[in-house]
């Protein structure tokens, strides 16, 4: 699937009584809906940036002229990723996803508000990867007390060293080397050895949002505050040109949640991540 970049308005995909499913192409229209809950949709808002926009497909449930629900299919990764978030109750989003199933890929990764996974279970093999929190940076004062003197900006010249660290400490991560181009990857070193990294999954100066990601510490240096220092430096730099900073973290990762909480983050929403594949 490809996005019709630059085309305003929306195109009708299906129509039932006063409700219709449409494909959206107008960034302003999409942003207006997503800003109803910025932290819930922070990844999707970031994907409106030109850096990501070519790899997005947007569907909405419209009633009359009003958008009731919106989902994003992000196509840049090896497996397309569906972002389907809503505030409770989830009944309307559930019905929307049921109508949308024929337009989705045979296999995709999904970020779903709790209660939506069941939509796919009859026709798809659904492998759930756990419950996650969306966290929002709501207090920037705690990070000012963190010593970040050993943390420096990383660039594309550090790519192989970063990959080596991920192979040891975070295999199976969602690292996109293009994100180094944003200038918002930071690392800590012991001597010349890279021992910790914090970066962004999403960053947009235009939309003034960022989402932290690919945070890791070499196994031999954990529980020493390395990741906390990297995140503190990253958040301090992001504060110059973003208004909203968030992240996703697995609910069972209590040590990471404690670290983020100390930096001024707090839970904003809960959701599930799943791999979804059409049954043969």
C-alpha cells in the first residue's frame, strides 16, 4: 500500500448508512483528530512529518462529516505496523476494525488498545507480545539532577558501534538507522567503549513531538544509571524543540518504568502489541 502524498481530502473506501470508512490524505485533518489525545497518538502525530509520511496509510470512520475513529498503517518496516488506539469504550473502534479487515495486509504487527485484539482472533493467528504502557514526560525537573557528563551525541559515523551494542544487549530491537539523521541519539562510554544508548523512534520538530526508543545498556554495566543518564540528556535536548515527549515500555519491565518515572514520566495509556497473520 502507498500513500497519496500531497492529496487533500479523503476517499471513500466503504459506506454503511450514515457511517463510512475513508482513506485520509490531509495532514491537517488527521492531526486535528489525533490531537484530541496527544500522548495516546504521539507516534501517529510524529508520522505526519515528511520524514515518515511517505510510509503511512490512514483510515478513518466518519459519521457525516465528523471523524469518529482513526487508524494508521505504517509500511516502512519489514512487517507493516497497525496503530489502533482509542479511549474507552472501545465498541466503536472494534466495529471499525471489523469493517477494515479486508483492507489490511495478510500479516502485520499491531499496537491495540486493550479489548481490540479479539476482532482478529476468528480469522487470524494472533500472537500477543504483552501489555505495554504509554508514558508521558509530564515533569522535566527531575532530569536536571542527573549527571550526564559522560553522555554525548551519536551520529551516522557511530552506526556499526551502535549495532554491535544492540546485538549484545538488545537483540530484536526496532532500530531504524535513519533515525540517527535526526541528531537525537545519545550514548555513554567507558573509555572508548559504547556502553549505553538512548534514541528516538519518532521525532518531529514541525509537530513538536518525540517518542524515546531503543534504550539499552551493555549487560556488564546495568544498574549503574547508564540508561537513565542517556535518557536524561536526550530529553534535555528534545525539550528545546518539542512540547510532548513520550515512550512505550512493556508493563513487566519494572526497572525501566522506575527509571522513566524518576526522570518525570508517568503512565498515560495501556495497550497490547501483537503479531497478526491471516489463517491459511
